[in-house]
């Protein structure tokens, strides 16, 4: 399966109040986010992390935490990401396009007004803005295939490609993916 996530902000105590996250401490937040992530992402799954894995965390601690995250990880760099050990990722980029069973996805940390294949049904997935699900619902209602995959908009879990396609009302057979 293919998953997407963003904006975990592991180690970032202030994000709890800034985003009204339901955690008593940064330790609880980090534990729950890692547990949620690993509860859906398996070792052989592919996960695209659209930025801001950690913030205010020593690079060694960040790398150790990333090692605990399941899956084959692709990093789309966010504004708070550091120079993590590149061996922890299949690839690291600022922007990426991928096609999954004929559906085209443009991946970037930041939301975009336009993206490759937008006019032919392509999706743009992003993080950065720490939106809630209402943002994604508003985009869908307006016919905009842009989706915030950040944890704040997805109950603090990664979101699968199937969930995103189902959210927009498409029926696609999801088996594998190709990086473009």
C-alpha cells in the first residue's frame, strides 16, 4: 500500500498549543504519532512524507526516530527538515510526481495553485498549513483535487492513496506505484 503524511513535528513542544493538538506533553505526542504511523504503515509499504518530520530535535535523535518508522520512505523536504541521514530514505526531493494506477499526484510540502496534470484530473498533495479536514472537504466541494496529508487534517495518522481517491469519489484499483 502507498501512504502519505506530513507535519508530524516530532520533538516540537510548542506545536501542541499552536495547533491545539490533544496531547499533554511532547513525549506523549511523539509516542502516539509514531504508534499511529506504524499501526497502518507496514515494512513493505511505501510512504511519502511531505515534510516537517521533526522540529527542535537533535539530528541524531531525529535519525533514530525515523529509523523506527515503518515502510520505504520518500521525503519531500519541508521548511523544518534538517539534513537527516539520506540512507533512511529511498529518495529526498523538494518536489515529486508519481503515478499510481493511472492517477497522477504532484507532491510538495507547500500547497500549490497549479500542478502538473491538474486540468486532466491530477491531485496535489501537501502539508505545511496544518489544516483540518474541513480544508480538504472545501477543496472537494469546489472541485479542487488538492489534499492536505498532514497529521492535523487526518486524525494524526498517515492517509492511504485509496483513502484519498475514495475521498474524491474515484474508483481505482490500487496495487502498485511508479515514480515519474
